[in-house]
C-alpha cells in the first residue's frame, strides 16, 4: 500500500478502477502503521509476499476477481502473494501493515484473501512489529511469535464472492442496488428473466449459500460500511432492508459475533 497512488472515490463496496497505477507491482511493503481518511481507493496492485492488514479503526474492503472481503476493528486481512487486489476505506481507518514470506503466512496455504480475528496477543505483537523504530533483533523475535499465532488462527469475518454466471450476476446486482427491497426468490427470478430453480441452483453452486443467506451477507456488508461512515443503527437498518432495528441487531450479532454498536468502536488498546 504505502506509496500507491490513492484517490477519493464515491460509490458502493466494489470501487471501479479507471486506470492502473504507474507501478501496479509493489514488491515489498515492509511493516508500518498508516492512517487513511474515509473514501480512499487504492487501485489494483499486487505484492511478491503475503500481506497482512490489521484494522484497528474504520473499515477496509478488498476487492479481487474472486470477490470482496471486509475487515473491521479487531480483524485482519491476509492477502496471498501475487493476488491482484484493490482497497477501499470506510470511515477514518487506522491500519497496521505487514508483508512477509514467513512460514506462519505461507503455511496457511491460502489461494484467496482471508479475514481472521485478532486476539489480544496478536494485537500487541502487530502493534509492536509495525513500529518502525523497533530494533531489528526485537522485530525478528516478534515476527516468530506472530508467525506461530497466525499459522493456526481460524478464518472469520464476511466475504461476498463474485458471481460468474451472468444470470446470477444480474440477480446479485439487482439486490445490491435495492437493499431496502425484500425481494423473494420468485420475484428475483421474474425480474432477471431466469427460472426460480436456476437461481436457487446458482446461489448454491457458486456461493455455497441459499439466496436468503447470501442476501443477509450482502445487507450486512453494506451495513458495515454505513456504520463505519457514521450512520446510526436505526438508519442503517432501514437502508439495508430490515423491518426493525432489533431484527438488524439480531442478524448482525449472529453473523459477526458482536452488536452494531460495539462494531463501531475502535480497538481500545491502541
């Protein structure tokens, strides 16, 4: 990231890239902490090493040809080497950046980005290892601890896979453009000129989810970006298609493991 051309952009969670940066290949980022304002778009690029991006405030979304992943406070993105990706920030975003070809990242065998939960120990290690003033010997010791913990940290968080079939893509785009509308599967099939059975099969075969499961995740993705931008819980609930704030809070807690109110709070140890 550091040094990449950035521009403020408006729009939804999948930012459009008008042009590649002059240097889309960033061979080494190193370890450091960076703060970005809301609405910053970092254009398509890739790294030679695995990259770990820890979010301690705000929200970071990463978009690749395979889908979109989002990391909120207390979570980190792992991006495999060689994966072309672009970023978008929502809200005032504080990031701890770390790139490496160390075993803890390589051993995960990830072929696509992943989101992991950051526990108290990893939080403190990342906070220290991204301190550029730290002596090299201390940094090496912390890296070994980090690799050991990352190796067995489970995947968590939210991912929206990219649809391949044009019928499924049309259905997803319609829902995401009208989140306040509670389209049933028969309605969606009718509006996209596809059969109900075909759409149900495509949601399962491409996403491994039913349509209602995917729709909930799509709503939650947008809800997270709006919360990070300062939207109230009641306002975001209505914008994203929940009939009541309590229904929104229940859905958010079941998927994200926390309430929308606690989600908005930055990691308080920093």
